[in-house]
C-alpha cells in the first residue's frame, strides 16, 4: 500500500520516464504524421509543452494534499462515499481503456512483425503473467528493477538514434508549416493524450510513496520532460527518415525505422535487438497501470492486502486484451476518436474538478469563519 513502501526520487524519475514512453513510442508517430504530416515534429514539441503544464497541475494537487494518494484526495474533497464511488468508477474505466490496449499493442506487434505464426493469446498470457508477478512483488522491487534496466534502455535508445541518423533526408520535413498551424493542434492533442494525460495514475505513487517529497516534485517533472523529449526525437527521426506518407501508413513506424539501419552492409537487420527497448517501456507502463489500479481498488474497499485482486484482474486483462480491438481499423478509430476524449476527461477535467471543489470548500470555510456584525 502507498505510504508503507518508499522509493527514491531518482527511482520515481526513471519510472516516470519509462511510463511516459510506454506504448507511445510504437504508435504515436503514425497518428501524428497522419494529421500534421511533415510538421509532426513541431506538433510533438508543442505536445511536450502542453504536457508539462498538465504535469504542473498534478504537482499543485499533490502540494495541496501531501502524502495522500489519488483515492484519498477524492475522498477528502468529495466525501467518503461519493469519493469512493468516483474513485471506483475512475479506475474501473481506466482498467478497461488503458492496460488492455497496451497489452494488445505488444501482442499485435510481436505476432505481425516478428513471430507471425504464434497466436496473440499465447503472447498476451506470457507477458501478463510477468506483469502480474512484478505487481505482486511490489513498488520497491519494480523501482529497483527500473533503476537497473534503465541504463540498458538508454544504451539501446542512443544506439538506435545514432545508427539511423545516416538515413536522414532533410527534404522530408519541407516545406515547414505548409498547411499552417491548424493541423498542429490536433496532432499535439494526440501526443498529450497518449503520453501525458495518463500521468494522473502516478498520483497513486507520487508523492505518498517517495522518500523525499521535496525532491519528488522535481523528479516527477524532470521525468516527464525527459520522456517527452525522447518521444520528440523518435517522431522527428520517423519523419526525417521514412517521410510523412510512409510514417502515416505504417502501424509501427519506429520499428520500420529500425529496419533502415544499414552500416556498410554489415550492421543491419538489428531491429529485433532494438525492439528490446520497446518491450522495456511497454512492460513498465503496463505494470504501473496494474499496480495503481490494484492498489486503488484495495484502498476503496479498505482491503488489508491487494494480492487477492491480482488473479481475477489478470484474467480479465488477458481477455480484454484479445477482444478490445476486433481489427486494425477499429483500433485506429478508437485511438483517434475515443481515447482522446476519454484521456481528457480523466487526465484534465477530473483534476480541474477536484481543484474547483477544493477552491469552493476553502471559500466556504472562510465565509464560516468571517465574524458577523453583532460580534
């Protein structure tokens, strides 16, 4: 339970970086290139700026209610029963709309790009079991694992970016702002909705489970910034190397980008090694989703341990990951027309609502304390 386990600010930063990258590194270049075309790199920079404003909003909420998780903040602001009801609804909807698609992306990626003869069900079950074991071991073990694996992730990322630079074609980003700034905003919104708005679930970890709350704010913000900039580089490289048209038509353009690596006809066909980088970020995003959801439900029902929730939620996760997207066309429609409004409702409107309730309660308290004329 949050508060009973503690991680360092550095570990929080690493977890935030990996959570920000998550499945975004696989899917976001395609959607952004479809809308903003060669200006997708500009839209990603705008998205980072807007995303950091949202992260600042989350930090302000935690400043008002330090050492409280998101569930506890809802109960404090909305009352015990209404707060529990809203928290249960929030995390139930999140469970349906977030972890299952992430697991689907992993299974679909492997079965379409690397091991096409393997059924997606088998891949999803194996990966889900690993995730559930990680959740069962707890936040401290997950944070230490992230700290150990992160250097490998950085090495693979730097190698990937460095090896693909030779294929850059500057004409792929020209002309700049050909269609004006109008396409930039929906593309930036797609970036924010996928990379930053889900950060609200990290309020189940930050700052209640961090040793130094004064350093936690900086670590949370810095992790969000670094994760966003890593994604900006991926989007920019996809446009520069593949071009906007190929990037938009490819479901996983960053994997297609890795296939372009060919140094002296010797160093080539290493995309499978580069895929390890994406497996790492996907694993930590999915595990953090499941950890926060399991912990939140345990808090709502005041369970002594969240372990008993792992098996039923794990089974539901596997089933949902198989049926969540009937086909690719449905997936693309869902990602563009359903996920963005959903992420806005949970990641922006809900925090603003909580801040509004806090302001009203503070105003009401001041009115009650104001002396009357007879006094």
